[in-house]
C-alpha cells in the first residue's frame, strides 16, 4: 500500500533530513548557547537516530516518556491501539494504522527537541518552509498583484462577478495544497508559475466540486445576519509557504467582499508534517510580505497585520490538531475546541491530513457519502479543500473512482486531483 511505502521509505528520509539539519546548525547552537547547546544537539541526534532505527526495524511503538502536556492523551491512545491489536503482540511501526504511526513520528521528533533545552524551541523544518516561500516568489507576486487589482473595484462587482472571483481564489487555495514538503520528503515543492493562469485547465481534475454550495451558504448567512451577529469563517490551515499565502488571500477576499465579518485561522502548536503552519510561520509570512520590495506584496502584508490588530482575523492553535485522533473524537477529547468551532458559520479544512482525519483514514468505498464518513463530526457546515495524496477518498459518483483508476492508477496519491467537498451540518 501507499502507507507501507510512506513508513518504509519517506519517514526514514524525513528523519535523516532532521538529523542532518541539527548537524548543520551545530556551530549556531555553540555560538548561542556554548557547550550546553552542543550537548543538547548531540542528545537530540542520538534520540532521533534511535527512533529511526526503531522505525526501520519494525520495533513496537513505545509509550511517550516525556512530561509534555499531551503525553497522557497520547499514551491513552497507544493503549487503545494496543487493545485493538488484541493478542497480536505489541503494535509495531508496520503493523499499526498509518495515520497513527505517522503522527507518532512527528510527536517524537518534537520530544527530541523539547526535552533538550536550550535548543528546545528550534524548529527543524523552518528552513524548508522558508525556502518554499522564497522559491514561490513569482507565484506570490502574481497572486498579490491580481488580488490588489481586484480590490480596487470590489465594491462595484455584481453578485455573479463576486461568485466568479470567490471560485477562482478557492481553486488557487485548493491547488496551493500541492506544495507539501512531507509529501516530497522535503524535496523542493514550491509554486513556480502564476497559479491563476492554469485554473481553467485544472477544472476537470476537481473530482467533487461543491463551490456552488459554499457560495449559497455564505450569501444566505449574510442575508440572515442582522447587524448584531457576525458571519465567521474558520480556516484549518495546512502548509506554510505558497499555500498559506493563497489561504490568506482567500480570507482577505471573504472579508473585503463582505461575505464574512471575521476569519479564524487554526495552525499547529508544534512543528508538524514538515511544512505545516505554526504560529511562527504565520507571523513570519506576514512580516516577510510587509517587508517585500514589491508594492502589492507589501500592501497585502500591511493589510493583514492590520486585520490581526483589529481582531477581524484571529490566529489560534490547539493541542488537538497534533494528536493522532480523527476528528470524530474531537467533541470528547477536546470539547473546548469543538464548542469554539460550533460558533463558526463555515469551516474550511485545508489539505490531505485534515481529510484523512475527517474521514477516519479508512479504506472506504469511493461512493460512500462524505457525510457518512465524517462519523458524526458535524460542529457546523464544513468543506474540505484537498489535493489527493493518500489512498482514502469518499463522496464520488458510483463508478467514478474505478473509471479514473483504469486510466491513472496513481490518481489517489499523485496530488494531481483535488476535491472541494462540502457537508452541511445537521
């Protein structure tokens, strides 16, 4: 399976890169922290080398021994997996659910650093994320320029034109999800060309396209809402770099077109899946745009900083997003987060990992309804914007999956196809 290939090949490659990154920063650690920094680097590398060996030799998945705030929840989950394997011995790296062991590896990478001050705040994936941002400059300039030109007459757009612009920016945000570093095991995955030029030709690759439903939801929410209550959209972020910029442009459009009054962004509280957005990445991206010597890039950055100050944009992270649980257990495991999401009018889930957690990462029949696969996770209407990079997909028309399979056997994992898949809450 694709899962097997991921655990056998991609994850050890990612660990090797992490170890290499720490090696390369040895002098920096010494300059900043003296011998203590070098000692911490050695301990972290030894911890990670041991982890890589456990993974490659299919050792049992061991409980977390650190005292970090989420350790107890992780270990309960470990017990739960242990009980599922009922008598088949300890759950090991190759004999466990893919989603779980992949999340577990990133959590152990975090522990390797978190347990080794003074380098405990070092993000081993930071360079790759920054590189993706800089190598996507042309695409970022094209997008910011397009958007700032659009803003000049957004007030005069008719409803049909507004809808067209929303659909364009939704697609840019959807295909921005191709830029994923965990998928390429850290190889270059930047967006080189203008994302707007190829949209028309990519439409056939959107296997489920519920953009019309999003539009009517937003328009109706606007009409229903009196002055008192705000329309709120939440974006559950995926990758930093170009994808994040495409999400921020989409969020700005929702605000500037008055389709929403506030946007809440949800990122990861620890470095995750190589290129996932943390609070540092979020703030860094806006700062870099502000400081850019391109007029429209810096205008975007300045406006976005302003939204955050005004509180019409809110950034949050929650421990739940970096647990191995799928979202159907959110109400039980993280009731505070679930209650917060219920206050939103629409949740936009970016990317493949969020899709896997929405659908429980199961080997569903492709025609199973999305609503069913969500397994009672319905805090409020939600939509997944996802390019396919793992072998789970639901909500297709009968026979649609089989038809694509016949002409393109890699369709579920190549990142070539996408979905904009909507579910209205109960």
